[in-house]
């Protein structure tokens, strides 16, 4: 499909409210991008509006991650001099920082003004620390990493306070941390920069951060395969890698070897592993939600599936806009596998 056909498809398949509301203001890729953003924000809002009590509280706690995503998008946009509209299209008002406050942040003219306007935000001390550093040590990636680490730390701490129904959520969250650490491990590797990754690993998962740090320094194939298999994630990666590599006969050792081959490439992006990490997390979440139908996990599963539905559509329209071949775009999509609806 071309972009007008994709927009028509969206309007006929769940995005009609956004397309109808925005078609007089936007056209082409701007219409598609804005409709996708609004739709994802509405999905989150609807989940909050239709739940109450503990389900509402647990959902809200998880959705606070969007505050970090939005704040970092605004800060990066201001740092690189992007226009108001370009930054606005990236924002998903799904967290505690609502649309009105996001618009106020967008009107600020500098990174410093944006951060000062967030003085009451729970993560403001990290913003302040960033502003107080010497200019040579200011990296937005470091700030973003600290914000995410703090998000998981606070969430895990709150879930351990004896909240009813939190155990199932905590079990999934630990798995999410493991797969996030895998993605970070390979992203850092693909950058080609030799660095201590310990500061980028998130605590609280099933796999200690020290195991990932140990893997980061390995250059021997046999040692890498042994250590990676010890993380116990290869069994989850296996079916995804079988599909990605079109090799259903792939077994454990061979799967670990394929991961090693990606490791050795030191290329960005090492897309097979990054997409595989996302898919195994979503598949695990779907399985856990099925086993705990009265917990918060079905809501989280729906919201995560919706997020990657939007991610896929956005990747397609952006790829079409820049004339990227369909086969290449397809490699960046989080597609269903083994009965999992992504």
C-alpha cells in the first residue's frame, strides 16, 4: 500500500475516530503519525477510565513509563532545535503528565526551561543532576538510563509493599527487566564503543546485572555461548529465532550460535536479537495474562500489544515516506509468531 491507502485502512480498522477528527488539519504522513499518537493515548486513557481500585492503581503505575518517554522526547527535541509540531507528534499523553502540561513544556524554549518546569516531578532530582554536570559530561542517554532505572526501582519497591494482586505483576516486570537488559547489552555492543555496561543494566530482574556485565566483555565464541545459555533466556529466544531465520529445526546450541554471530557483527541495529527480545517479552506477558485473567496483566498485555501495533504502522508509513523497500521495513516490525498476536 501507499500512504493514502494505509490511512484509509487505518480508518476502517479501529482508527476511524482519530482519522475523522484530524483529516481536516493534517494530510499524508502527518495525518497518519498524529492519528497513531492520539489512538495510543486514547487506548491508555480508556483503560484508566474503565478500571477502578487496585487494577486502576497498578495500571497507572506502569503507564508512568510514558512520562519518561515524553519528557525525553521534548528534551531531545529542544536540544536539537526541532519545531513545536515535530516534537508534539512524538508525544503519547498516557502517563501522569497530562496533555495540558506537555503543551506547556513544549512552549519552553530551552532544555533548561523544560527541566525547571518539572520541579515537582518525582524524577526531577535526576534532571537537576544533569544540569549541574560539567558540559563535557552531559549525555542525554545517561540521563534517560537513570530515569528508567529509577522507574523500575520505584515500581518494584511499591509492588513489594503487599499490594493485593501485585505478585503476578512483579513476576512479569522482572522478566521485562531481563529482556530490556538484553536489548541494552546488544545496543551498546553494536555502537562499537568499549565501555563498562554495568551502569546501563537495570536491577530487579531474574538475571543479576553482573551476568550481563560478564557477557559484555567476552570475545571467545565458546565462552560466550556457555554464558549466554546460562542466562536461561535462550529457550525463550529459540522459537523467535527459528521464525526470524526461517529454520524450524534450530536447536538450543545452534540458536546460541546465531546470537553469537549477531554479537560478533557489532553492527547497529542487530535487529534479529532486538526484535526477538521484544517478541519473547510480549509472548511471555500474553501467557502470564492468560494464566492470571483477573490480575492487571491482561490490561498491561493489551496496552503493550497496542503499543507495538502502533509501532508497526508508524514504521511502515515512515518507511514508505522515505522510499524504503517493503522487505527492509518488514525486518523492523514486531510480527506475531507461534500463535502470539503481536
